[in-house]
C-alpha cells in the first residue's frame, strides 16, 4: 500500500483507489481512458457555472483528488493517453498545484471552483479552462509549453500571471475579471507569450497591468471594456514589447468571428472602450498601434500616455476624450494615420519631441486643421512641432504647405516677443510674410517706387554743390530706386539735396528698403538651409 494525496491507492497497478466518491471514481476512470468526463445536467440554467443554482455532491469532486491525478495519477490504459477533461464539474477546496509539473493534458469546461486555483511556478504542457467560475487564479511564474486558454471564464478576485511564460498563445477572450484587494484585475507584469495574447471582448474591472510584458506576435484587445474607477489606470503597460501589432479596435459580437478579421456586414460591433487611464510609455511595437474607433473616458487627471513609444505605424482613429489628456511626447513613428476629429482640443494634447515621417490622413484634414492640431499641442510656443510638420510636408512634395506652417510658427513666436520686436514682426508679416512669400516684396517695392517717383517729380532738388555742374540730370524714378535699394548705388542720392518733408520721405524710403531687403534675405537664407 502507498499513500498519494491522502488516498489509499491500492497496489499501484492502476486499480481504483479507496475512499473516492462516485463522481471522483468516474473522473479517475475517465482520466486513465483519456476521455471527457461530463457531469452536466442538460439544463442550460442549472449548468451555468456563473449562476446560483447549487450543483450538489453528485457533481462535486475534491480539489486534492484533481491535484493527485495531475501530479501523481495512475497510468493510462493500454493504447490511451491520460488526460483530465472535465465538463460541468464542481471542484471543492483549493486546487493547489504550486511548483508541480503537470504532464497530462488539462481541459476544464464550464466548471465551478469553490475556492482559488493556485498554480505559481507550476509547469504544464497545455492548460485550458473554458467558461469556468473561479474565485481567483494565482499563477505567478507559471510555465506552459503550449497554450494557456481562459476564454469566457469569470474571475471574482483577479488573476495573477506575473512573470508567467506561455509557450504559444494566451487566450482571455470574453473573460470577466474583477479586481483583487490591490485593485488589479489582471496582474501580468513581466509576462512572456510566445505567440498571440488575445483578450477580445474582455471585461476588466480594475487595473490590467502588463508592465514589461513581451508578446511574440500580436496583442489583441478588440472590443474589450476596461473599467477602473478605483485608481488612475485601467491599462498599465509601460515598456510593453509586441513584435507585431497592438489592437485597441472593434470586435464583432454574436457571431463566430475569427480573430483579426473584419466583421461581416450586419454584425453588431463592440468598440474597445476604456474608462480609466492608459499608460503605454516606452512601448515597442513591430508593426502598428491601432486605435481604430477606440473610446476613452478619462477624468481630468487621467491620460492616454504614449510617451516614447516606437512603432512603424500609429493609427490614431478613435474618439477624442472629452476630458483628460493625450500625450505623445518623445514618441517615434513612421506613418501617422489619423483623422481630424480624433484629436483632443487645446490643452489636452502634448506632442513635445513627437517624431513622425509620413502623414496619412483618413478623410479631410486641411492644412488649417493641421495647424490647429499643432497649436492645440503647444500651450506655450515651441518651434519643434511646427518644424517637424513642415519637414514632413516638404518631404511629401508639399512645399507651399510647408511654407505656410513655418509662417504660422513665426506668427506664433511673435506673440512671445516684447512690444518693439512684436511691432517689427507685424511689419515683416504684412510686407513679405517673414520672407515665406517673397513675391510680396516685389509688389511692395513696385508700389513704393511708383508712388515715390510721382512724389519726387514735384520735389525741389537743388544740387549738393550749389551750381549743378557735373551732376547727372535729375531723374525722380532713379532717385526713388536709389533710396529703396540699400546696397546698390545708382549715383542719385548723393547728388541732390532735399528739404523739409521731402527729407523725411527719403528717410522713410531708406528704412522701408532695408526692412524689405533684410526680410527677403532672411527668407532666402531659410530656403537655402532647407535645400
């Protein structure tokens, strides 16, 4: 006789142990046979593991018997593979597999656990718990060679997957998770998933924490609802690494929808919705961060934080939060796919150091709207967002729009200057638009030249030496042009003497000529630097 988990196991040949209930004896036989063991009644109301209908002793097995089967169970029947496949079973007591190595395949469907499930540092090949009611799953540092499936499960006091290692896929689709005593619904800091983490249509009531997690393919939160009114963050995932894409996008509801596919026409759509702050700081995403139709509801001190995120494509196509902030400071993307209606208003957008290489607007996004977008992100004047936008527009062949952006930058800068410099700025703007519209200089020159030529035609102009000998003939047009051109000497100004108002007029023309010339020179310098 040997003892295993407190059970008398007979002679070790696989004979039925003593002291098992009828339900446990059936489970034992099914385990050796590798077959499914289903204790469902056939009544969907009664069989609902999340409902309140009692299941009774006929459908109950002890957690320690389950643990014994998985850790030191009997050998399989000849030609069979031992596995634990339970459906509609109630498991009493705490299922404790901490530190154990579970070789058999485990699949639990529509089961009800009376107490928590303890799996810290346990090792599995594959573990599937589908549509189960679990008070709490404690699985820090759990290791699976294959999948960990938890779809449609309901966890009443949270899930802990800290530093867990999942060999292939982690599935949390349609799961409902309530917070634990620390306020977290799912604590998965340091989680490693070999392939996909799918949490589509997930309901999270508390903080979903994925700090420093690493996902081998994609992370899908399509149609998920993250709600955390208790603390600032509903999704806390700084330093998250996803080799391909992060999806915070809609999902089809009600049909047999395949993950990642566009729902068929007529399918009811559930958007990704987050009521609480989102932190994705320092994240690395190999393909994209997709926020198509995402909806964020923040308080004034909450934000969608994408600080220093790096990704080839950011699809910023959700609804703008009415409160709170969107922060892209230090983020680096190649393609910014956005629409005008997705961005929040002034004071709620921060983009200091945000670098992007291409703009791919979805729908109308005129330059005036784009300039308001930049202004909304700079409560105080900062040149970098304007220069970044101008660089991207110029790289796309839109030189005229790039000049308009740089002109808007100068006008924004002007408001920060002292009164004298601000006045000069207005003059430069009115005349040649800070050099970004050099054609204006020619127009102003022509107007001033024509007006002053007509005026000087009526001016008294005695020669400087008093007798007029050796002087060129008086030419009011050349005299006016000599005043307006600050560097070129046409031999007129030094030959004639003006008095009174004519002298003031000549002085004004000299000043205006210098202003026009220096402004055009500054504009030409900017053009050469950009070239």
